[in-house]
């Protein structure tokens, strides 16, 4: 499967994995994720999901609201 394309956002992000399995890659670490995993990504941090072995479903929460810090 193709890796999901992610780009840094101007807001903090919280991902809650509701289904599927993959890896999340950041400059500091790589971690396996699956149902029930919660991932925090600070604003501006590069990140991407790779090695998706089951269809990945995510709940994404932005703080503050998405786009509110965009220039």
C-alpha cells in the first residue's frame, strides 16, 4: 500500500487510531499504531504513516481549530 501523505500543520494534532495497523514516523521516532493508539504530534512536526497493513481509520483532533494559526 502507498504511505499516507502527511504534512506539518500549524496546529497541534492528536490522532486516535480506530481501526487498522501502520507505523507513524517522525524525525525522532517510529512507532507501531493500531486500534486504541493515541498519538500526539506537535505543531510543525513532520510526520507520516507508513507500512499500512490494514485499512487505517483515524480520528484527528486539531488544537486550536484547524487553520486558525495559518498565515
